[in-house]
């Protein structure tokens, strides 16, 4: 283990990003990914360990115009219990419901889930379905800089993303879904509780007059990054949601998913589940 | 004067069958218990081990110079320092190795001022290996051209066992149906909450004190001594509270002599403690097996014969794992009435991790096979499945081909109770009929039973226990007993029995059982034996004390001893409960009289069982018992997920002693059995463990525990304390095949290699669909 030279717990965003601009900082939020990864040697701490949970404004869920903004340090428990999320984006609450255990949910943050960039990240999946963007903040030339990146463009490979080391993820923002938005999330693993997803599927879109539009489909653990399944989206977009389109979507899911064999499951089983879940989620959306 | 002092009478009340809490429960619940893992001794150093991390290799060179130079390092040891100090049943193991035979082989060890320094020092040791071709299955190990793992075990042959009774060919000719399958029970591990830990310290006379988690402190000395070049008598074993054992601490494992060798070299106490990853890799496993089993019966449902040809993956060294045939053959020959039996088991060395003993020892693997074959035959014969089981059930007084004497046998009652309470026969028929109907979710019900030793198992020369009991001037009782407490609850049982016999409050009983220099012999916590053996020992000792006390009371009170009793802290008239004198007062009078006496008794109890013997024909346990489990499940035929909806269980417990402890043991045993059945699996890839963490090694968690309907059948065992039998392994043994049978009932699919993970079940159902052409 590398020695941590200093520990920071800034109250303000400026302080935090200034420290990050100055050098080798490891951001620590809930620590539920960081701790096991540094313990096992997969990751090393930087010289400065920075706890971001005391930064004002970094957690909480709020409406901002026609958008919903979730602070990066907001925990999975907060998402799970939030009335606004329950009303406006139940797909996110559903993912929170099936996330780890109470102890982990109380610590795990949404920002941590995204920055960890695991293809199995359970909060990422519904956020892709909601077409969320992330806000990144940094300090340059004596000022706070922010940029917004669509979540779909955030991931570049296994555990890799476009966020620079000096950038802090501050918030996740998505447009409040219209009233005809329908969506659902399904994940699975070999035991019901406390499970890392073997596979997850999230699907959402606007369903009116029996026609499915603006369809977005996300899949977890079937590719090097969390995946937008464009083939499935195409199979559903602008078509009536019925047995035929569901069949086409299942066939497309088979093509979109490119999983590997690992200790958690074989590629065969992951493909199999992706098809089962695609059908199941669409049937759920249809109310079958 | 009696008329004036009308003390209230004290009624006769028994504690047997009541719910009594474990004496250590409050401290454990609030976090006050100091486990061995928490212990710190003055001057203590931390020991760390360098593991090979490869399955089979020659050690070309080891350079420890940089590690030795690191400030804070006190000793660096390698295989040279353990040369000639071989240990293990067949002396094939050493604390530090001269060759690599499995991933977790201990190559070097360091003692340093802190964990960090020790870890750093381990990183500075340079080893050059020359990798050798490995052996990763027993089939491969048995091939003529297989790489040799030990020079002195040609053909990689480890232990071999056989037993046969009757003529198989003739019995087979008489059979109308024969089932023939290969079962492959897998590698799982104990997952104790407290990881492996030992602290060693030498005094200047060369005597070793070792604080360890062992569950067999007396033979442990004998087994540890050769690893250190010591006399067993020069070892003192202290057992602080442990976070679980389940069989994993029934042998000496290398970290223990490593701690001692480091302590010897440095002259300071040394503690070795494993991280969770090290624990997964280095602690023993359950013995995997390849069981080729055949069972026959006639059209009218009478079993005719059973054969088992077993190949065991010995792993790199020989601990308890490859001795499981001793119990496997009892199940093959004794699970239901089997007139003709043929059993063979060969263990083959491989470069895999090696197995120790684990709750259900050998019987988990065997019942996985026998109970599934009973279910298969039940579908072939022309009778109700339950009737088929009943027809082949043994009854009281029967003797198995291996001479297990089933003195009290209530298998029939267990079957009728579990099947009746779960409505087994009706549901089994209904679910089987619904199999072909459309629908994603299928219900299934499965029944399994087994037999297990319930009065110890005389695999050593003695299966006995020593007890010393004293009652002090304040009527506080101290029981000094060989019986170890590893979480199973013997402390509560001993307390309950003493309170029952001597009429003292439970809180007035103290147990001393964690120091081999103080407590007398016991063979250890294994074979579901401790309540049976230590229960008998405690009761006998308490009764001796009681006889002494009542004899003194007779002298003092002038009433015959056989009309007196000890109740509620007093001597009372047995018939009416009238108290005559407080017990503590009586004890002081005994002590301070002209011919003083103290109450201090000893007892040695040896159960009336026969030594196992080389031929395996002996009544090796003082009692046997049965359990029947009925599992009700729902299968998601698309994802392959099995949800266990309910377990109904009927078990012969002889007599309930501590009801709360009994329930806890059954529930805990079931949890281990359920994990084995559904999710736990050590994923080995050419000898390397791929999932050494709880993220990927799937223990079941609390929400997955199904509702339980437990029925305790009291057969009143003549040899057992108050009629009790040993109980704690059967719950682990029987549940997996009950679920396998339920899976078949639901889907028509059978899994022969546990766990029945979602992926495996989904694949089997998919294969079945493909075969059916859809
Ligand atoms: C037992 C267990 C069960 C789990 N189950 C699940 C599960 O069911 N589903 C699932 O998806 N995950 C699961 N996880 C993984 C983990 O809990 C989640 O990924 C969690 O959301 C991580 O959040 P955190 O706040 O703990 O992140 P941390 O561990 O604090 O951080 C993770 C990484 O992100 C960086 N980081 C964190 N926040 C920011 C930020 N605002 N800006 C820039 N960088 C940042 C950190 O530096 C670190 O590299 C589980 C973990 C454990 C230990």
C-alpha cells in the first residue's frame, strides 16, 4: 500500500478542485469501490486522499426547470427513498432497490458508481435510459470551469472514461421524462441479495397510441463499457410495442451484446439473459 | 420447629428441552468478546507468509537478503528452516516447502514489527521458479504418464478404502431396475468469519504455548509436534474465542507451525493472521469427489444392491479430506436397507487445494448421490414414492452390513412427519403433471433423507472425554472439561446439564475448557459428538457430585439420601419439595466440619462404540440418527434461478436438550447446505483460485433463508444424555439432494454437479428444450 501523505475534507467545491489541480489526489466518496480495490492492490492511493462528502451542494436531488439534478455524492439509499425520483423516474428507484445491501447503499454514491466505470454499474444503466449527462468541474487559470458530457459518451473502455484526473464529477442531470414515458430495469445474479449484476437490461421510451418512440436501451455486463443497445433501439423505435416488435428486439439484443466469459458467468449465459430480460422488460412496460 | 418456618416448597422443574441462551451470547452481541484475531501480546511480532501463487514448480533459488535487511524485520524463514520437519497423516506436508505443489504453498515467512513491514519484506523476497506441468483432475493424476507430485507417492496414489458385502452380480441379476450415474460434488470452503490465526510463544525451557483456533486441542499437540521437532508434551494449547471452525480446524495447517518457527527464531511471540483472500486460498476445502454410483431394486420396490466407485481429488497434501470414505461407505451401505454393497474409493494427488474435514464430512457428497438415486428409482417402481422410501426404511434394532447397530431408529416417523406436514405425495404428483404445461415459473417438491453417526465416531483409539467438576463454598460450580467451544453451543448444554442435576442457577456454572494444560482429554469437536459425549461426561460428573452432597446431607439432616433432591439452590425432600437447607450452607458445613470435605469429582466417559478397524465392520458410533428434508421450490425456467419457498424437516434428535441451541444448529447447518446446493463454488482454473473473495464466492445471505418447518423426533437414545443424539451435521447433509429432487420434479432436469447455479440450471433446461426439438 502506498502511503497517503495528506487527507482533505473540503467544504467548498472551489477548494476541492483547486486541490485536484495541484496534483496527485484520490477522491473518496462512499469508498465502497475504492477500499476493496486499494486493498487488493488493483488501485493505488494518490498522495492526497480527499473526502468529498462534506462539499456543500454535492449531494441532494432537485428539480431545476424541466430537469432533475442529482448531486454526485447522493447515495443510492437517498435515490431509493426520494419521492421525486419515485414519481418522475421510477426506473432509477428500481435500480436502487436491487443495489447491494443496506450497508452498501447507505455509503455508495451515484458519482462513485459512474466514475468507477464498471460495465456492471447498476445506476449507470437507468441513467443511460434517461439520457443523463454528467457535470465535470475543474480549476484552471484561476477559475472554476465546468463542462457537461452526455453519459453515453462518458465511458471509453473498462474502468476508463473521459473525465480528466483533475476533474470532479459534480452532478448528474437529465430531463424530466414526459408523462407517457415508460421504462423498467432488470438485473440478475446467482443469489437474490447483495449481487453484482451478471447482466442488466434497462429500457425506456415514450409510449403513446401503442407506438414506442425515443426508445433508449441500456445493457450492463455485456460489453467493455455500459452499453447503449442501438440495435434494440432501432428494432423498437417508432413501431407499435407488440409481440412482433418484442421478437425483433430480442433478436437485436442477441446481436448488440458482446459479452465475455468470466468468473461470474459465461458469455452464453449472459447472452441468454439479455434476451430473456429484454423480453421481460418490454412485457413489463406493456403491462403484461 | 418445622411448623413455624413454612418455607415455600420448591417444585420439580426440568430444564431439558427448554430454551437456554449461550453464556457468551451477550458479550458477542455487543462486541466485547476478544477473539484470537484481536489478541495482542507484549513484544508480539507479526508473521507473514509468501505463497507460491503457482500450482506446480521447482524452487530454483530464494534470495532473502533484501528482506532481512529491511528495518523492523526479525526473521525470514524458508523451506531449509523446516527441512526434515514433515507433518500430516502421511507426513507429506511441511510448514515451509522445498517444492511447489499447489497455489498456496508456503515458500517463505517473515516476522516483523508490524503488518506493513512484514508485507513489504515479503515483497522483497526473490524466488526463481521452474514451472512444472501440473495435474488438475484425479483422472489426469491417475494416468501412467502423469507428472509426479510427491516422490514417495508413486502414481500420485494417496489413500484407498474399500468395503463390500454380498454378491453384486447376483443381486444385479435379481434387479428389475438399476440406476447408474456419475455425481461430481465440488470444492467449497468453510468461510469462517474469523480468518485463520495463531499466536506462538516459547519459554526458556523450550516449551511452546500456542493460541490457536483448533477444535481438537489434545491430538493437535501430537500432530503439531513433528512439524517443529518438539515433544507433544512440550506444547500448551490455548483456545481463545474463535469466529467459526466447522471442521476447518480439525488438523494442523502450515500457518500454525510457521508462527511457532518464527517465534522460536525470534524469541518473541509471533502472530500469523490471514487476510480474507489468503483465507480463501489457504484454508482447507470440502473434499470434492467423482462418485460413480449404481443402485438396483425389484419391481415391488425392494432395494437389491448399491455400488459406489469413488475417485477423490486429494489436492497437494493429505489432511482429513481423503479420509471421508470412512463415512461415505456407511451411507452407501446404510442409507436405507441395502443388502448388497460394494464400495471403493481412491484418492489421487493433484496440484489443487487440499481438503480438510467440513461439517457433514463425506456424507454431504454421498447423500447427494444416494438420495437422488432413491428419487429416480421411486419414479420407476410401480408404487407411491413415499411408500417406496418407507418400504426400504430400517427400523429399530436393525444392523447394517457394516455393523452399525440402529438401536433406536425412527426413519419411518421422520418420513411420515416430513411428508405429511408438507403434503409431499400430492404435490409431487401435481407438479410433475404440470411440467409440460406452458409457463415460465415451475414449482417442485423434493424429498431426501440420510443417516449419520449421532454418538461420536471411534476413528481414534478413544472417543472419550475427561471432566473435572468442583462445587465451591458458595455453591458455584466449575466444570473443567475437554469439550471445546467453537460456537456450536456446548457451553450452554454443559451449563444446562449442571443446573439440571445440581439445582443451581444457570449463571452459577462456570466452564473452563480452553487450556490443554488444565482441562482433561477430549478427542475434539467433530462427528456431531460433543453434546452426546460431553453431555454424558458432564452428567456423570454432576451426579457424582450430587451423590457426595446428598450423602453429606443425610448425615447432617438424618434423612435418607435417596429421599432428598437438589432443587432451587437447596436440598429438598424429593417427594414434597420442602427445602431443608440451602446448598451453599450445606457445602460450607461440609467444608468446615471435623472431617472436612470439598466437592471435587472427576469422570472419564468412553462411549460404548467400537473402533472403526481396518475392515470397517464395527459399530463405530454409540448412536445413529436420520433426518428427512422436503424442499419446495420455484424454478424460473428462463433464468434458471431456484427460489426455495420452504423447507420441512424431521430429524431424530433423540431428545431435545437446549431447544434454542438445537434450532440454531439446524438453521446454521441448513444455511451451509443451501449454499453448497445453490451458489457456493471455488472456481479453480488449473489449480488457481479465481474467486478468493465474498464478491465472487457466493455465500447465501439472510434474505435467501427460506421459511423452515422443523420437527424434532425424540427417539430417546438409551446411550445419550437424557436420551439425546448428536444433531448438527444432518441439516447440512440432506438439503442439497432434496432441492435436486425438487428441481427434477419441477422441470425434469437433473444436475449431478453442484451447485445448482442459475447458469447451470438454465443450460440444462435449454439442453432439454433443444433435445425436445424446440
Ligand atoms: C459488497 C458490495 C456490493 C456492491 N454491490 C453493487 C451493486 O449491486 N451494484 C453496483 O452497481 N455496484 C455495487 N458495488 C460497487 C459500489 O458500491 C458502487 O459502484 C458505488 O456506487 C461506488 O460509490 P462510492 O461512493 O462508494 O465510490 P468510491 O469507492 O468512493 O469511488 C469510486 C471511484 O470513483 C472515484 N470518484 C468517486 N466520486 C467521484 C466524483 N464525484 N468525482 C470524481 N471521481 C469520483 C473515486 O476516486 C474512485 O476511483 C458493490 C460494492 C460492494 C463492496
